[in-house]
C-alpha cells in the first residue's frame, strides 16, 4: 500500500512544527546558539518538504481529473 503525498505532507508539517516548538524552548539566553539554529534548520526543511508534497498531491489530482 502506498502512502498518499497529502498524508506525508501533514506528517512532515507536524514534525516541522514540533521542531520549531523545540527550537523556541531551547532559546534560553539568546536565539543565536547552535541548538536553536540546528532545530530551526530542521524545521525549515520539514516545512519545505511538506509544501512540495502538498503541491505534488494537487498536481496528481489535477492530472487524474483530466
């Protein structure tokens, strides 16, 4: 059974939000420490992947409806 891109987009977006929350909690004194920057980078990548998977889902639905 194959996983739909929409489900994977929702999962990646949720993980991205979780990493963003962890990054905000890791910023104790300043936001310019390594932990915060790494967690923010991982969150950014996850959210970008979620957007790309959502776009793939939309394109697949448009091609199936033709």
